[in-house]
């Protein structure tokens, strides 16, 4: 039998943040472990990280760009789609993997003490590595289609951070709930997958009737995708109405963190 090392965790928000800072080196450790486990002994290695979005790009470009002739002028359709896809896959990867972070790390949780939120941060860092590879491919596609970059690229990191915050606002809830309700680990990936159809990834937001634009504005991922395209010079300025999407993110992230911290000390008993 493994001996459990039990340590009383932090009780206040400040103590939680201090503990995360003290153990911050574990974020890199767990992220590297995640990448090695995911791609070790595979023929393509990290190239698998761009294989799925690239294949999806080909499918979308054929059906929506060639057959349905969705107009994204002046931005070429492949550039338009892939600039949204890399953010969508980054979001879905973080949300799904962080939602399973606690269940997949029972061996560590039962043996040593560390702030469990670090597991979620490590998932985000691992996903960011994959995002960088996808962005390199996007840059190559932009060169092929002669889409120039401008000073607006300086705003690009803002949308990466925003996208990560959106994913973690969902992941922090999922990770806390799936340890008690295991059915969620099978249901949530499908629900997240449907989200791509209500986010302007493979179609421009202008295709949505004006009467339903409020639904787009409340979708924080829509603001990320539109804003990222603007920063890359692939679309117009998204407009201030997308700021409404900050409200559900702030609410989910804040409440999710408090709930996560409330169940953190009881994980050894649950497992």
C-alpha cells in the first residue's frame, strides 16, 4: 500500500496564490510529462498537434470555400478558417484535458502535497506548445496567400491569454465536478465539440442575422476568434459588443476557483 502524505492546505485566497507561486516549477514538470506521454513513441511526434486542425482545414475549405463558396473577402478562405481553428482547438484541448486533470493525476494527489490548480495550468502550458506549432503553420499559409502582417500583431497575445482564461473557466469547474460525477467525462467532450458550430470559425459573423447577434456577443470564443483575425490582418475590428463575453468568463472563473479550492483538501478522501 502507498503511504499518503497529508498536509493541511491553504485556507484563504492569498494562501492559495502563495502556494501556487511556491510550487510553480511543477507546472513545467507536469507539462513536459503531458507532452511526453502524449507523443512519445509516435512516428510523427509533435506534428500530430497540427495534423487534426490541418485535416479539418482541408475539409472546411472544400465544403464551405469551394462548394458553398462562403465569402470571406478580402481574406482567402483557408487563412480565414485556420486563424479561427487554431484558437478553437487550443480552447477545446485545454477545457477537455484540464477537466480530466484531477482524475488522471490520482497517483500524485494521493502521495504528495501540491496546489492542485497547478495541474490545470500545466495542461494549458502543454496546449500552448501545440498552439505554437499550429501558429507556425498558419504563418506559412499566410505567406502562401500573401496575407501581410501589420502592427496589430502586437495585440495577438491578448487573445491567446483570453482564450486560455475561457478554457480554464470551464476546465476548473469540470475538474472539480468530474471527481464526483464521472459521467461528465463522457458527456462534456461532445458538448464542447458542438461549440464550434456556434462560433464564427468556418463562417464570418456577418452571416448571422442581426436579430441574433446578441448570441454571438455573449459567446466569448466569438470575440477571441474575431479579435485574433483582426490582429492578424484577416478581418475587421470585432467591435466593443464582444466585451459582453467577458461577463460569463469572469463569473465562471471566479465561482469555479472558489468551488475548486473548497473541494481540494478532500481529494484524498474521494480517491
